[in-house]
C-alpha cells in the first residue's frame, strides 16, 4: 500500500483521488495549483502534509485528523488561519 506521495510541481489543481489511499501518511504536494485540502481530511493515517506554494485561501474545509503532526502551508494565499478546530501546537 502507498504510504508516501510526492507530487511537487505537477500543475495539479485538485487531488480528490487521494481518498483512495487510506494508508497515506506523508504527502508532498508543493508548488501546484491546489485551492483546497479537503480530500486529505479523509485520510486517518496522514501524519505530514506539505502543501507550500499552492493557491490555498482558506482552511475552513480542512479538519485535522488525530495523526496529523506536520502541516506546511508557506507561500499560499491565506489571509487568516482558521478552521483547524481540535489542532494542537
């Protein structure tokens, strides 16, 4: 089963297909065209999500899973960081 995903710089605008990877624990999706991280919410084992340099403007559709330890969102279009209810620093 796939546990790591490396899709940096692929021009990807959506990744709904990641929901078919229940064992995914690390995802690198930097430098793409993503506007939403919602599909990653369904991955219970996801521990690291690296989504720097995308077009994300809101985190309202991202509910952190208990296993998520690293969320990297540098150089996106976030005006405010909201929507991470239940997350701990």
